[in-house]
């Protein structure tokens, strides 16, 4: 069994990402190697648990663990304090102590909520990420961002809390609905657009293979995405500086999600819209050419992702942006692409003018 290993170097909080095809059944062995003990609480949802829980349960029991399933409703709309309390209730009811741990089996919503539950239950118990969506495999499962949404904004409540390990099995992508799969590809584009021009060219030349879910192309895309993110996180774990680059496309993307109540667009779709708008803004600021902008728009279109801002009054966007986590000292830290493969951080104080670039360009 071919398993790639990518290190997230964070001193005593360092961990490895294990990546391969057909490796979910090795989770019990991995947990033993990590020295985890006690009961394993598998936090999943009503969509993923019927597909993969039995594989995880059998592997964990074969490794000598007791296993508890905590199954939650599926969807971004449930990434809130009420659902978080369902996790706490299940852990308390099962008398889980600090010697136990959590396995997050699902997409980004499950990973974020299960991770925050792990960070806060009994002031912290270990957890392992088992991401089953492309979006979570290349982004949310790596780097220790955990949390829930607030009615006033996305991911406003949370903590930085690193997992003990991440196990990525690209075979789980076979059961991913087409729309969600494409949304995950949107998040991958981000890494090439602002951090790795060679990777962006790889994506441009492998659109058909990726859309066909070719395992070789997928492993390459996921591995390179995770490697890029791991390097950024190792330098700036808590987003005090360079890690903010990973928010490329997310600033307006989050505003789109907030204004549409997290029900109209998948996260990766909203990010795709945000990247197209960010490229317009980057061009307007003089950081990229029309040709660079055209390449970003063309790749997003080839992946079948949306590009247009939904029609809300500009003042609604300004209000949503003003609640963004990246607003400090009355200015918004906006991530621009500098050409393809590099970035520039721009402090923006006039949010209305920023929106006019998007609406008018």
C-alpha cells in the first residue's frame, strides 16, 4: 500500500498527513502509532457515516479500541453552537475522559466542529482528521483551524488546535457528489494562484483528468496542496502574518456565504466567486495583468465553478465585509494575486470602493 507522508512542522505540535488510495482501513494502526488511548468518538454526519463508519469502526476495534459514533445532521447550516452541544452531550453521556480522543470523519464542517469540540471538551482532548471531501482534504483538515459559524459571520467562534494526525484516502472522493467535488477543486486553485505558478500550470493542463477523478492526478493535486499549506502553517500557525495569504478568494467568498445564509453556494463555489473578484481587484491595483486575470477566470470556468457576485446591494456586502475576521484597525486585509503564483496583501479602508471594482469591472 503506497502511502505518502507530508509533515506539518510545528515543534512539539508537529504531525504527519498520510495520503493514499484505499488507506482508510489503516486508521486503527495509525492511532496506535500515535499513542492514542481510551475510547474513540467518531464524529460524523448522516451522509458520511453510512458510507465509511463501518470501515473505521472495524479498523479501530481490530486495533483494540472502543468506538462511539456521534452522527450529526449534514450541512453548513448546522455548523453552529446547537450542533456543537450535541457533540458535547454525546461525550458526556458516554463518560469520555481526557484519556479518550475524537476522530473527525467527514468534510470541513465535521472537521471544524469536531476539532473545536476536541479543543474545548475537558479543556482539550486529542483528535485525528479523516477528511472525506476534496475541500477538507486540501484545506480545512490541515493547519488546526477549528470552530463554528455565528449568525453574524462565518467561523467567528473557534480556536487554533492542531490534530495528532491527518489520514487522507482519496478513494472517499468516489462517493462525493459532482457539485461538491468541483467545489473542492476551487479551493485547490487558490494555492496555485497565489503561492505556486508551476502548480497552477499543472491544474490548467490536468482539468480533464481531475474532473474524471483520476487517482494519480488527484493524489498529485492533494499532495501539492497539502505541502504548500503545511509550509505556510509552519511559518505562521496562528495567522499573524503570511498565513493570511490562504484567505485569497475567501474575503468576498465569506461575504457571499453570509448574505445567502450558507444555503445557496458551497464553500468552494463561494471561494471561486471570491477569486474571480480578487483577480479583478488585483488587476485594478496593478498587481496582475489582464492575461493573468483571464487565466484565473478560465481555469475556474473550466472547472465548472461560478464567477459572478450574487446581486445584493453594495451596502450589504460592505456590512458583511466589516464583520470579517481580517478587519483590524478599521481596515480589511485583502489578499491580491501578484501575477500568477505570488501575492500582495493590501490594507483596504474604503470597502465601498472595493465593491465598485467588482461590480463595475
